[in-house]
C-alpha cells in the first residue's frame, strides 16, 4: 500500500530544531511588553488580542487610568477650588485674625479657627442649595434643592449650546446674545398674542428656539462664507442683542403701559411654564425640557450621522473636507443648533422664572455657560452635572452670606478657580500626585526583550 500522504507530525517533531515563534508572534510579544507598566515583566505567552479584558501591569494601571481621567480631573479641580476658596474665607474671618496673633504659642487654635470658618460657610452653602434641616416642614427642607434645579435650568441648556460648538471645534461665546434674542421673541409672543392653552406655550417655546437658532446661525453663516472668526462675531452679536433689547423696552410695542422703567407687560397665564410641584416651588417645566435637551444632544453627537460630521470637523476640518464632509454646512448647522439650545434658556427665563422681559433677562447665564461647558468637558451629561453644581453655587450663595457674613463674591472666586484648574489639568494632577507614569520607549523595550531572550537561550 503506497503511502502518498505521509502522517502528520506534532509541532516540533520531525525536525532537529525546536519550534521557533513566527515574526508576528515576536511582534505581538514585544507589544505586550511595551504596554506593561511598573518595571520589567516576563512577556505574555498569549497574543494581545486573545488576552482577557484586564489591563496589563496589574490593578495599579487601572486605578491610575481612573484617577487620571478627565472626569476625575474635573472633580479634583472643583475640590481644589473649594479648598482655596475656604482659605480665602478664613483669611477674612475675625476669629482667624485673633488666633493668628499667638499662632506660634498655640497653633491648634489658629488651625481650628481656619477649619471652622471654612466649614461654617460651606455648610451654609449646602443648606441654601441642597437641604435645609432647619425647615419647619419637608417641603421647606427641600426648597433649596428645588431652587438649585430652577437656577440650573438655563445654565444647562446654554451650556449644552456652548459644549456642542466646542465639540465641532467652534467657540460659541455668543450664548448671552442668543438668550436675549430668544427672550425677546418668546416674550412678545407671550404678551402680544392671546391664544388657547397649550398652543400659546408651544408657540412661545418655538419662537424662542428659532430666535436663538437664527442668531447663532448668522454667526455660522458669516464664518462659513467669509472666514471671520466666531469669537469676534459672537462677542459683537452679544452687544447688538443687548442694545437692541434696551431699545425695544423703550418702545410702545414692548414697554408696559403706564411704566417708565424698561419692562415689558406680564406674559399671559397660557404662555408660561407650569410649575412641576405646584406654587410652593419655582421649579417649572423648563427643567424637564433641559433633561430632554441633554438626551437629544447626547444622541446627536453619539448616534447620528450629523453628530459624527460635527465631531469630525472639530477634530480636523481639512481631513473632514477631504473625506467628503461639507464643512461650511456643518459650521452653519452646529451654530444654529447651539443657538437654539441657548434660546431655550431665554424661554426658561421669560416663561419660567421672570414671566416678564427686562434688560437683565440673560443675567450672566451666557457667560457662565462657557464655564459649565468647560467643567463638563463638552460632554452632554458632564455639562448637565456642571450646570447643577453652578446652580447650587448660585442658590446657596445668598444663604451663605446671611448665615456667616461671607460675601457672595467668594462664589465667583471659586468658579473662576475652577476654570483655571480645568484649563490646566497637569497642575491638578501634580497637586494630587496623579501624574501618569511615562511609558518607556518601544525601542528600549524591544532591546530589553531581545536581551532577555538571548540570556534565556
């Protein structure tokens, strides 16, 4: 019987040499050794693609990635700003000044006074923004939290508008003007037109969103067609919107009859947001719309083709254009959507909290929205959380001043410090000792691997 097909031998049999790894396997092993952190380790015998989901280098690497991530850096930036703010509060405290006169004799008195001054103020801030245990009823105890949500509503929607533009590589500094224009249109529809319940409020909301979208879209159009920088355009548009509002409030069409002050008529009851928990709180339907806007922006950025185009343009406009993306169209569209989101803040002001139109309708929400977007790392849910935090700062600042005498401006100082630390992540990591370990060069790792292999041979 002829043996045309000789029997197959097991790996390594039938030859005088041991089985040698293929170049691909050597390369895979070298990659694993490069990814290993924390000293020399024996290279893995399993290809990197077949290993389990655990990170090479043990749990220290995973923890280090968690604690050096952007989200943790944002939290640490807030913590560091609060610490410095506490020191500033203590520097103006009378008890701290008294104990400092005998600091070296009894340093514990000084440290205790510093601690008491800072904690007293922050406890008052918490009680004015989250929960007040001294309230005479459950409703009164949770009233500060409801006020925080009310104040956070325009911050969230305006912050989403700024964050969306950031993700597309644009600096939307014009949320202030977009809020004003939206407030103008929404207020006019609210007091000039008399429509049925439901339809009236819907038209108020649509008018505000369209007003903000047009005001933001004009900036995108000018940038796309002329190449003008959006920062300059949005700042100038802010001034145009503000002075246009002041002009309108002195005209018969917008000024309340019989009033000499620049204030509009009160919006019709059918044109205002209903209050979610009744008249005992100011929290209105705008907060639920802010949640819906957050979900919409998240879906737009992460689940839609348009959002992918926005992110691609933000990452590299030239590469996006080479890939067939219409950069000009994306610029106009993203600024229009950002303006519409900021316009929701204007509607929340005139139809939710104020119910009238004044020249302070935007307050500083448009500029605070930039800080909110930065703290939220331009992500929808991060911006939502940052809006709640800044709403708590605003709501609790008054109570902090009433209880402890701490100036409200200290909250502005803390907010400014947060922006500073958010803009300098390496500084925050250095303060808390979270600088990531530097990986050794791949060439040195390969040389070390070759030396180890040669020694074993």
